[in-house]
C-alpha cells in the first residue's frame, strides 16, 4: 500500500494517469459512432496532456511554465469545444443525425 | 526724449486700431479720433523741434532688442544674430517729424470736410492714421529694418487708399500697379538691407556711419561687386520705387485715382519723399561707394526733366500736379546725387509744404466743380478767392520766384549741380536738365493756374455751382501757403546781403550738425570754395532767367492767348505724341512685359506643370506600368499559368486519383491510420531509448 | 494526504473508463465531468492552485455544459437513441493500449533523463501561490502566445456563432 | 512622470473609438465629441508651451522604453525646439479644423474618426525619436489622409487620393530603405535618432550598388531627402499637391498645407541634418537651388491659376521654397527663419484655405475666372466686408507684409541666406519670389473682391460666428507673431544652436 | 465555533500534508455546512415573511413564535414524503443532480470571510474558488431536468444552464475590478484592505469600501449583484422555474427531500452571492469609518471576531433582503431580453468597468476616492 501511495504521488503516478487517460481518450474517439462522443474523447486526451505538463512542471523543472501551457491547453479546448459543437449542430440540421460516418462528403 | 517720441507714431497707430475695429459704430464714424491722434503727435513733435531751434542741435536714441536668435555658424563676416531696433532723434528727424505731423494734421482736417459723406468714411481715417503711424515710425527708426517695415506699411496704405473707391476698375488697377511697382524697388532695397547685415551685421544708422568712417567692409564683394556699391545701388532702387523715379515712375500719376487728400499726404508730401529721406540717411554709404552718386544724380535729373515735359501736356489738374511731384522729387534726388544733400533735404521740406498746399487747393477746386479736367474749369478766381490766393502762392513757390521757399531750395540744388559739373568735368547734362526743368516747371504751373482760375468759365453749369469751401478745408490751405514763404526757412539764399538780413539760418545749422554726425562734414579747400561760390552765383542768375522765361511764355500763351497751344501741338507732332503717351512706359511695362511676357510665361509654365510634369513624368509611370502589366500578364497567362501551373495540376490530379482510393470519408478510419502511424513513430523513437 | 491523491487518481481513472465504455453518451458526459474534477484535484496536489480553479470553471462550468446542451439538443428532443458505441473494439483497444504504453514509456524515459528536484524544493513549489506568478508570466514572456490565444478564442467564438446561427 | 506626449498622441485615437461607438443618426453629437476630444491635446499643448524649457537643446517630456527588444526598437517620444512649434501647430489646427468641418453632412462619423486618427499620426511623427516609430506614425498618417481625400473630396477625388497615396508611398519606400540601411550600418545597430546623430557614423562607409562603390552617407541623404521632399513638396515632386489640395475638403486642405507639408522640412531637419551633416553640407547648394526653383516655379504657376484653391496650393509650393532656402543657408537667421516660416506658413495658409472653404460653401465654386472665360467672382467686398477684411489679413500675411508674421520669417530667411556668400546669387534671384507673391495674391484679390459687384453674388452671406471663431485665433497669431516673433523663436533657439554647431 | 485553521493544523499532523489550505477548505466546508443548512431553512421562512409583509398578509404564524419554526416543520414534511422517480426518468441522475446543487453552493461557504479571525479557509485563490464551486450548480440543474423525462423540466433546465453560463461572465468580470484594486484573490486580504478610520493611525494604507474606491467599481458592484440574481435564478430572472410557462421548471418532478435540496441549494447560493457583494464591495466585516482594532485599546480577539461576524452578517442579510424585496417588485424578463441584457448590456459595462478601474489605478497610483479626498497622497 505504501508503495502504491508513493508511486501515486510521484511523477510516474501522474504520468501513468495521464497515459491511461490518453489511451482511454483515443479509445473513446475511435469507438464512438456519435460525434459528441468523439468530442468527449478529445477532451480526455487534452486533459491527459495537461496532467503531463503540470506533472513535469512540479516534479522536474520547478517552474510554472508547464502550468502556463496547461492553461493554454484548457483555453484551446474550450474554443475547440465551442466550434466543434457548433459544427455538430450544423451537421445535425443538415443530416438529421450526428453519426460520424455520415460525415463523408469529402469522399468524392 | 526718444521714448516719448515713440508716442508720435503710437497715437495714430492706436487711432488706426480703434477706427478699424469699431470706427463705424462711433459718432461721426470716429473721424475725430484720427484727427485728435495726429494732433497729439503734432503736440509731441513740436517740443523736439523747438529744442532744435533753441539749442541748435538735438540727439537722442534708445534701443530695444527685438529678436535674439541663437545659433552658430561659420563662413560669414558677422555672426551677430541679435536684431536691435530703436528710435533715433537727430536734427533731420526733428525737422521731418514736425513737417510730417503738421502736414498730416492739416490734411486730416481737410479730409473731414472733403470726404464727408463718403462710403467707408471710417476706414478712410483708419487708413490714413495707419499711414501717419508708418511714416512717423519710418522717420523715427534708427535702423533700416524698421525703416523698411514702415516703408512697406506705407506701401500698403498707399495701396489701400489709392484703391479706396474699390468699385472703380481704374482705381483698383492703379492701386495694384502702385503696390507692385514700388515693391520691385522694395525687394531690391531689402536685398540691400540683407547686404548690410552681411557686411556689418547691423542696419543701425549710427553704426553704419561709424563703420564707414572706420572703413570696415571695404574689399568685401557681393555678387562680384564691391559690397558698398551693391548696397548703394539697392538703396537707390528702393528710392526709385518709392519716390517714383525713372524708370519706375509710372505708378504715381495713376495713384491720383485716390481721394485728393491722399494724393496730398502720401503722393506729394510724405511717402514719396521718404525715398529721398532714405537717400539722405544713407548718404555716407552712397558717398563711400563712389560709383553710386553720379547715377543718383542722373536718375534725378532725367526724371525731373521727363516728368516736367509730360506735365506740360496734361489736362487733368491732379495729373499735372502728379508729374510735377515726380519732377520735384527728381530734383531732390539730383540734389543728393550731386552732393548737395542738405539742399535736397531742404527741397524735400519746402516741397512738402507747397505741394501739399497745391494738392489741397486742387482738391478744393475738384470738390467744388466736380471735375478734374482743367478744360472744364476757368474763371474760378472770383468764386474761390482763398483757394486761388493760396494756390497762387504755392505756385510762385514751386516756380522758384524769389521770396518763396521753393526758390531757396531749388536754387541751392541747381547751384550744387552746377558746382558738381564744374568739379567733375563732363557731367554738364545734369545742370542743363536741371535748369531746363526749372523753366518748364514755371511754365506748366502757371499754365495750370491760368487754365483753372483765369479767363472765362468754360462750363457754365459747373462754374455756377462752384463755391468756396468751409473753414476746415480752407484753414489748412492758408497755413500751408504761409509756410511757402522763404522767410520760414531763412536759409542762405546765395545772396550775401539777404543772408545777412535774415541771420537765423537754423536750417543750415541743423544740417551741419547732421553732417557731423554722419562723419561727412565738408571741409572745402579754398579753391573749391571759390568754385562753389561762383557756381551758386551763376545758378542764381540762370534759374531766375529760366523761371521768368517760363512764366512769361505761359502768360502769353494761356492768359493772353497770344500764342496758340494747339499750333505748338501740331508743330511738335511726334514729340507731342510721345509726351502725351508718357513715352510709352505703361505700354511697355503692361502690354509687353506683363501681358505678353509674364502672363504668357505663367500660362506656359502652368500648362507645362500640369501636362508635362504631372501627366507625362508622373502619370507616365502609370502607362509604363500598364504596358509592363500587359506584357507580363500575357507571359504569365500563357507560359507560367497554362504550361507550368496547369501542367503541374494535371500531374497532381493523376496522382490524386490514385491516392483518392484510400479516402473513405470516415473520420475514424483516418484517425485509426493516424494513430497507427504515431505508434510506429513512437515505436522507432523508443528503439532509441534504453 | 497521499491517500487523497491516490483516491483522486483512482477516481479520475475510473471516471475516464466509464467515459470510454459507457454506452450511454449522457452518462459518459456526466462522468467526464467527474474526471475533470478528479484532474482538478490532481492539479491541486501538483501545486497548480490557479489551474485547478480554472479547470473547474472552464471544464465543468463551460465545456461540460456545452456538451450536455449539444446532447440534449440533438438526441433527446429528437428521440434518437443514446446508446451508440461500436461493436468493433479490438483494433481501437489495441491501438489505445499501444499508444498509452509508448507514451508512458517515452515520458518515463524523459523523466529519468531530467534532474530531480529536492523534496524541499518540491514542497516550496507546491506551497507557492501561483496566481501572481502566472499573471506575470502571461503578460511577460508568454505575452505573444497569450495574445494569440485571445485572438483564437475570439475567432472561435465568432465562428461558432456563425456556424450555429439559425437558417 | 505623466506621459503627456503619449496622451496627446493617443487621446485622438481614443476619441476615434468613442466616435465610432456613437449613434449614426446624431451628427451634432459626433461633432461636439470631436471638438471635445481635440480640445484636450490643445489644452495640453498650452501646458507644453508654458512648461517647455527654452534654455536647453536636449529632448524634453521624454518617454523611452523598449518596444521590440530584439531589434533594439524603442518607443521613444520627446520634443525639442524643432518639434514643439509643429506640435503646437498640429493641435491648434486640428481643433480649428474640427470646428471648420461642421458643414460635412455625409458620413460624419467616419469623417471625424479619420480626422482624429490623422491627428494621432501627425502628433506621433512630430514626437517620435525612434526612426522605426517615426516611420510607423508616418505611414499611419497616410491612411486617414487617403480616405479623407478619397471619400469626402471633390469631383476627381479618387484620382487625387491615389496620386497622393502613391507619391507619398514612393517616398516612404525610400525612407524605409534608408531606415533599414541606417540600422544595418550603425554601430551598435539602432533606430534611435539621437544615437544615430551622435558621431558621424556613416562617413566613409561605402556600399557597392550596380557595380559602383558608392558612399553610404550620401545615398542615405538622397533617399531620405526624396522621401521628405515629396512631402514638402520640392519641385519636381510637387504635382500631387495641387490635386490633393483642390480635391480635398476644406479642413483636410488646411491640415495638408498647415501640418503635412511641414513634416517634410521637419524630417529633413530632424534626420538629414544631425545624422548626415557631411552629406548635408555636400548637398547644400542642391537644396538651395531646389528651394529657389520652388519659390519661383510655385509663384509663376500660382499666377496662372484660375481656381482659387489651386492658387493657394501653388502658393504653398512657393512658400515652402523659403523654408528650403533658409535651411540650406546654414546661418543662424536662415535656419531660425526657416523653422519660423514653417510655423507661420502653417497659420497663414490655414487661414487662406479656410477662407476659400467659406466662399466655396456659399458659392459652390471657386473660380477666379471660370473655365469658359467668364468672370468667377468680382467686387464681392461690397457684400462681405468681414470676409474681405480677414482675407486681406491672410493675404498680406502670406505675401510677407511687414507687421504680419510672414514677413519676419521671409526676412530672416533672406537675411540668413544672404549672409552666406555662397548663396548670394540665388538669394537675389529668389527675391523675385517676394515680388511674384505679391503679384498673384493681389491680382487674385483684385479679381475676386474688388471692382464692380458681380450681380450674381449680391446675396452672398457674410461669415457666421463659427467661421469667424475658427479664423480669429489664426488672425491673432499672425498679427502677434508679426509684431513680436520671439514667443516662437525662443522655443527653438537652443535646438537650432546645437544643430548649427554641427556645421560650423 | 472551531477555528478552522487550527483544525486543519491538527490534520497536518496526521497526514503531513502541504497545501494546508486544501485540507482547510474541505474541513471548513464540512463545518460550514452546519451554518449553511440552517440558513437555507431560515431563509425560506424569512422570504415568506417578507412576502407576506409586502402583500399585506401575515405569513407563517402557526409553528413556534411568529411561525419561526415553520421551516423545521416543512423539513420534516419533506423527509416524510415518498421517494418518487418519474416513469422513464433516469434514476441515477435523478438522485445525483440535487447533490450537485447543494455541494456547489455550500462548499463556497468555506471561504466566506466572516471575520478577520473567522474564515473557514482563507485560501489564496478564494475568489476563484467561489466561482469554481458554484459552477457545479448548472450541471446539477441541467441533469436533474433531463432526468425528469419532462418537457417543461428540460426547457427549464436548458434555460437555467444557458442563463447561468451567460451571466457567469459579467459576474467574473465584475469581480476583476476588486482584484485589480487589492492585488489579491484572497478573501481575507481583499476585505482587510477596505478598512478606513477617522481616528488613530494613518488610513493611507486602506482605501475604504471597494464600492467607493472609484466610480467604475461602484458600477461593477451593481453588475455583480444583478449577475448574481441571474445566476441564482431569482426574480426577475427566474425563467427556469417560471410557473406560468413551465409549471415549476426544472424541479417540476422533484418532491420530498430532493426538492428540499434544490431549494436549500438555491437559498445558499443567494447567501453566497450576497456575501460576495458584501465582502468584495461593501467592506465585509468593516464598520464604516471605524476600526475596532485601532481604537487605542486592545479588545479580546473573540469579541472582535463576534463584532466582525455581526457586521458581516448584517451587510450580507441586507443584500439578501434586497434580493427578496426585488422578487415582489420586478416583473419577469423574456428569454431574449435576458440574453440581450447580458451580452449587450452588462458585458460591455463590465468591460468598461475593468478598463476604467485599471486606468484609475494607473492614473491615481491605486488611491481610492476617499484617499484622494483625504489628501493622503
């Protein structure tokens, strides 16, 4: 248990959580049929990246630059979410569905 | 004293400000303000003059710094950059001040009656107040810069007053002509001032006198000429412009378009005399420059003669007086040129008095008969006794009849001229023209008197309405006429016996004091003294003779009609034509120089600017750009675009068709591919890690 | 306190698992919210106080609400079934595990190559309030990215409004 | 310290934003706001004038900090004796022009916004002490000017605006090249004008262009000079001026003639003189000749004009020639006179343009002689006495009548230039300009105002209170400075002393 | 009342835990719940009483003296009700949603500066903390509404969420002037600087209430207050529960204790918002023109704390009173008016306030109007 505790509060713990979140995010993106589901996965991925930055900022550099980048990630995520949802709504109006497979106008 | 003297110029200036701003709303349109202001000036100027009379000499001055410029420079003689201005009171100034204020006051007074009821009455007084201020400022100036400023302001007033009847095209033409002609001289005069600053770093009269005495500035050249000569000529140009000397005399006769008091004040008594005053102020410099004085003398002599000739044929009473003024100014300039500058100055003063009187009398006549044409007058002697008497006295004075002021001063100029020609062999033309002019002057002046006052009335209607003027107009006439007697000036007449009878000689004493100040006190050798004595004696006789001849001829022609003027006119033929048309100066200047030359040149240049510089050189670039654009555009279209760009596109589209087969349109498939690639990349990246 | 951190991490991971696997998209969204909260706690423990606050405000107050909105606008109101997960999970699963593994490995290696901080320095870093520091950094050396982000946000806002405008 | 120069510069910008936020349907509100906004720099200008230290040649009210550090570009503002007359002129004229623009009815918001933007640019140009900053403001100024002429101008506004724009841009390009070159050749690399002016940095350095080895400082000089000469405008770069002036609305013409032209000469004095003194001496004669050409050419062309405004425009060309002559003389009186002439011409020509605008508002044309040869105006002095009086003052100030401001500066210029033996011949030729100046102005006056009244204009209205109000300050300045010019000469004395020390 | 800082300190011994404030916040929050819950109950009573007064009624008067125990009776009634989930509703979310609201609003109590010596957790991101935790309310309402399987509920929920998200922005921007003025996000510090005394020490270091620091801050206070009204769904912004349109809005299907939790959360939120106005702009615990710690003699800390608490509560409750007062004064807005007012009205004003305050701080070097007036430059 102590081993687990010390791991969890070390850099590796953070990295592990980050990696897991990343993997789950990728999985989510790849398996959801729903465009909103894909968005959920992307949010997870972005959070994972933020965790890594913050972790390195604390455990290795001791500077706040990592946190700044994490902040930027958040801001970009917010912007991305807004645009993505707007696109989804638009797409829904167009196709009456938000199935990602239907979004294939580019094919031909 | 010098500070108080500033008041003399300040009073009229204040009057000008009041008049121009609120004059229209004041009772009587504010004429009393201007009159009181100039009266104030007269009151301040009189003690200065009295001091001169009682003590024989006045001198005072004060200076203030006007501009002090900071800077540093190399390569010039004087790096002084402080412009100091001030007031100089000396004997010349004292006399001029009294003369100017007195004349101006009298003429103001006259104007109250003469201009009564005119449109823009208040502005008239504003203008002549400004003029008085400028003229008095000019007299008071101790340096050429303020002198020049006042000089220009007088020009402005002259312009405004000549064009006072601004609805009359002839008046505004005359005004612009006067301004521009004098400005030609002014501009060059300013170059002279610049030259003075260049060599001396100052334009203060006293400093200039001192510098000339010390001989600084010799050897310096301007434009390759000796600096002093350059400056001297430039100053002379100023005089030529302002005092209407040949060849810039053309503006003065036209200036008679202005109201008559203006002609009296500006174009007879004061402003035009300022040019001569300038020559007198700058006399040491002219003398030191050597080459200038003879030119001055010739200019004066030629002007005097040519103008007098024109005066003979004029029929407009004011024009006669105008040409007479030019002629008399020529005398003065000639006097200065031959070295008799005290005589010149004296003639300036005496001429101011009697010419002002003449002009005012003519104004009185014009006001009475409402015409200027002498051919429509005649027989006014009984109708206007005071006018006639005063005008006759003034005519005697200008004609050089002994006992009157004109005789004294003119005789001394002629004497000086004769002495000059005796001393400098070859310059006989100067005294000759002088004497001839004296005769002609007497002739045309009496012609004018006869045509105006004697004989029978040529226009009954106008004659019937003629009447004597009120006191405000006649009193100035009488005062000015009184000043036309020789006794006022009491200078040496050249006749020893008379000189002894009237020993006052204040004028000569005053002028001697001035000469001392200027550092040019004459110390004649005994031989020279003898020559002068001889010349003056000779001149006296000749001038009396020619004047008498002139009066005689005039009397038999115009009073007794024993000779017919018409016959002479026909006899003279082309000569008459030449003189009647004023030697075609106006035609030359206006017709050829300005209309044909300047305006066409302007038009040409403007067209050049618009059509060539702008359209070709500047807009031409646009055309070049257009052509280039077309050529490059073609090249771009055919070669670059069709062949190279579209060709690339064809290649690409072929390749694209191949690659397109991979494109399913399913986002997640792309993502799978992407992630695969990333994993592979990460895998290889990890290989590098331990 | 490590215990709390550990709990937070477990909570985060568990929530994320539900996000990835729950067939109901709405539940996924709700658990995403929990995952965000867990991450915020992790931030807190990593000495990123301001960031934690920002995480909650932006993700919980902004992004999640948006997502819920979108779900409700497109799914419930129009009677579309919420359960929409693919059956083909093998390839995505393999890929996800692979990328997670390599990522962890790479970062781990990188972490090893960097010098460690002393425990005192770690504590000091954690205890320092970050708000003022971040403010100075954002308006100092990160001014340009900061401005760029603001412009990006503006563009995104305008774009989103334009895209979602009524016909 | 309170950043007074920046405040003066950016308050109009703020005002522009405020004006753009105002409702479109209330033009009077827009106008009053513009008046209020421009009054602030004017008030600060008065403060500047009062607190300006006349005894030192160093920069005052300095604001300096790094702007773009890697390239050593600074935000560096400050004024000395050269700039302060121009700054005062700018704030005064802008204020008056805003009032004078009351008659603009279309696009009021945009007009005033552009106008305020223009003031920002002008203020910046006169205050900037960093070449880069200077250039930025220089270009900023161009833009609103282009729109002001191109949108609110007369018949051929677009042509005029494009002409103005391209001309100036051509100069800007040269200036940009020189700017980069100076940065490259200076040691250490800097845009700071004061640092560039220290030591003779570019003397003796050469550059190979088209296979010729050319001296750098002279190239710089020529580049800068052309850049500025276009603004002055120096012959033969002057042809934009008549177009721009004639097509621009009144107030814009005023700014154009009153302030923008001065930027050219100001730039030459600010840059060419202190930074490249050797090259300046080398080119002195050239400048002098151009100045003389300007005087005479402008005067001759003015005399041939039939359009009142074009006449005034060409008179500006002529008058800027005096500035060139004064500058090129390298004498105390000359340079002082030149800078004073910049100020005085600003006031007198502004009066003339405003007056032309007044008559244009009423008669809707400006012909002295109509293109078909018939009379444009004539004898209107009888119906508009106040207008005539003020016009006369402006006119006589412009033609250099003593007692009014124009004389002092022209006299100083000629006294100065004549004091330099090299240039006496030119001065005597140039003095013809005084004569011609009087000629074309008085001739115009005669044809428009004097003579029998043209019955067509017997109902012409005299000036109203607003118009008189815009002209009165200028009138007062013209007269006061004509009698006692030291209030302005004092300001620049120390700076000119320092400047001239470079050449002595 | 336990001094929470000490409490947290003792925890530190157990866990050896650094950021102290993190624990302090959580522990303090637990304690504060005991403050928050009675407040929520009492507030319902007070609101009914005020409403009655305004409508010239008597209001609750049966249970306890003047009916003051009415809220207890209500609570007991709610607890006794059937645990009911609508058919087709989502049970999990239906249960979860009210908790969001309660947790969100009550946690904020942890950082409220009740007194200089009585702050649950004076964390250095206090203001952000409040903003952060109160955002939980929005998903709570939205999820509850969705889980109800009811159109009215969902519409109410959507309205509530959009309203809260929108008004979050002016609220946050209205807090910024205070942050600019005090240079801190810490509640205690912000309040402490608002002191002002006519006696004793040089007041130059303090600048009176932030509301009167400069004109912009004064306006910002009103923006904050109005935004707070909207965020707590109070009249005139009570569109999510507009009874005339949506029956009872998002909580239509809720009954019993779940409904009670929603009501409680709402009232706590009102209190938090009011307390924020009081603490950030109205000087918090400070008595105007008097600083009881600088009277020249020392008072016991406990007494000071009590006085502070009283003053703070008076101010907060005054604001709460205004909220309730408004309920019976203003009509409800339409949705488009609501959004228009936020984006076109309040947001620009809030921006101007921030900019204006910044300019003020720059021009007057941070001095307040009072300092300028008093000439303590």
